[in-house]
C-alpha cells in the first residue's frame, strides 16, 4: 500500500473571521493588551487604535493563512513608495513571463558553465525543477541573488549622479 502524506488541515476561515470581528469590538486599552500577548512587547505608544487593529488583524491572517515570502518582503522594504514596489514587481514578473518554454539560459560561475532550461511551470537545472531563477542562483552560488539579474536578463540599475 502506498504511503500518503497528510499535511496540516487547511485554515478555518470562519474562525479567523470571528477572531477579527472580536478585535474590532475591543477598545484601545484592550487592543494594547492583545498586542502585548501577540508580539510579546509593548505596542508603540503613538499608534492609534485603527493601526493597532489593522496590525493585529494582519498578524492573525498571516499566522492562519501564511505570511509574505522573503522576496516580497524585501521588495516592499526597499521600495520608496507603494507605486514603486508595484512597478518593480511587474517589471520583474515580465522578465520571466516573457520567456518561452524551451529557452536555455547560461551563466558561467567559478569557471563552470551552468545551463538552465525554461519550462512551462518553472526552470530545470542539474536534473531538478525549481520554481524560480533566484532559487537556482542560490543553489549555484550559496548566496541570495536576484535570479533574472544573475542570468543576465536584467540590467543593473543606473547609479544616480553617475560617474
């Protein structure tokens, strides 16, 4: 009989909705106490009630449904504005979306040539399928890279004030 891997139960959306509704009914003092329970520290004293609520609701959703991945966090953290983050995300997605399955990418690293095949649902390298070029760049180098940039699909950003 084949083994079947049973994962965790899917999050219960109704329970999450009830918890968020309970947060909505709390006053500022109760929200601050809840913050202390969730984050294990005092909330910043200048945060108004509506931001306390939103941050707690976000944390509940992230705990139940999953948080942003590291690449998305870095994109948002490094952006000057939400508009700039959106533009960078669209440009990055366009680079990999515009590649047709069957294209071969190549990169020499430490004297060794690495070839990656673009597939319909990912990228093949060294006999394995990867979801992104960044994961392959990490496997090749041992450090985090922007995958499209590592494989020469993106130009380096121009420095302001040039020299």
